[in-house]
């Protein structure tokens, strides 16, 4: 694994990790992580993908992980979430230059799924595949929350930390920890809680979350969904007990909008799995299903 940095058009130093296969990469996977976490948490998945022949690139988004040293914790920098989408494009161009001709798949988890979808709607031409894991999907409650957060920012709370993840544990109370909603594997939950770049140790600001959800609401509109490249295969992977998507209901609604738009979309719902399907007790099956999708993408890209 390599640790690298790119400087974006804002002058923000975006930290990213890169995992390369032993031989020539037959595929590039660009990974966008979730809120209040970082790219290092995808090392196990990235290793499995690189063992399967993929070069994996994963940034720490603005306000997160080691990129927060440049933007501030929980802050998106001068260009906000639009800048974070630009960072994905910049890292994609780096990966394409280092692996010319290799098909590129964009994989986003949770907040990263929102970023990945918005990026693909704006600049997804040429993507060989799109994978959305743990997406909230289409949910009217997200729009209502975005409106409330924008009002809070307008009232001067933009720089204040927000406990954006605190409500997701309600379905699992009484619970061992406030983050049992992430996974049924207690070791994974404990590792998240102990990580200085995760959870309550690394909160987002009101301004960050308001900007993110405003972009996310727009990205879920049917007209925006219809702007996704019709030739790009899409995989939705969701825990059946994931509170972020209301136990998958939001993702099913998004899937319906994608089908209505004539897109090539498959969806897998893992019964009883919670939010972080790549850190769940059935993670080996989830990873195998993802690699199966990537194998199909690779085969379709061959001349």
C-alpha cells in the first residue's frame, strides 16, 4: 500500500492510498469512503481486490482522515462538496494515467455512495461500473433534514460540530455501544470507536453535512438519476437491517428510479446485515459478490 497526496485546484492537499496488484492491473477501482471514517478502513477489501487484479485508489475526503490536516476536521474547504467531487475526478485521472486502458469502476460507501452517484451523474462518461454500498437511497426524510441543516447554517451554526450519526442506533437498543448499527461483528465496531479518525472522534460540521445533503437530494431526483450513463452497469449492495436506508427501503426506491431511467442496475440485499457490509459477519460473501461484478465488468471491457 502506498500513501500519496494530490493537490487540488483549491490548494487542498488530498491524501490517498493506493494498492497495486502483483502484475499489470486489469481494472481500476476508485473507493469513496463514508462519513467520519477514512480510506485506511478499506485495507482488507482493497487487498482482496488487488489480489484479484485490480489497482485500488482511495482518498481521504475533505474534512476526513489525513486530508483534514489541510481542510480542518469536518470541513470541506473553499469549494465544499463540489470540491470533493472534483477530487474524485482528479484521482480518477491519476489512476487512468498510471493504468492506461484499464476500465475504471467507482465504488462508494454511505456518504461515499452519495458522492459517487453525484460524480457519475456529472462526469461519469467512460466509467466501466458504479457500485453503491450502504447508500441512503431516495428518502423524503433526507430532504427534510437538509432543509433544517441549511436553516441552522444560515443561523450561524455552520462551523459547529454535528452528531450526524447519533440517531442510527435506535433500532438496536439496548445496545452494547452507540455504534452497534454499523455491524454485527463487535470487533469491527470496537475498532471503529477506537479509531481517532472515526465517529465521535472526528465529527462533521453543520456546514459540511448541510452541503452534502443538499447535493444528495439533488442527485436522487429522477432527472438526475436519468443522467447516469446508460451503458454503465450499476450494483447496489445494502444490509437488510441498515438503518441508513431504512432497512433498504431507500435503496429500493433508488433502484426503481434507475430502472425507470433504463439503466443497467442489479441490487443485492443481505438479510440481517447492518450498515458496513464490507465489515459485516458475512463480509466474505459480500466481497465475493463484488469481485463477481468486477469480473463481469472486466469481461465486457475486453476487445
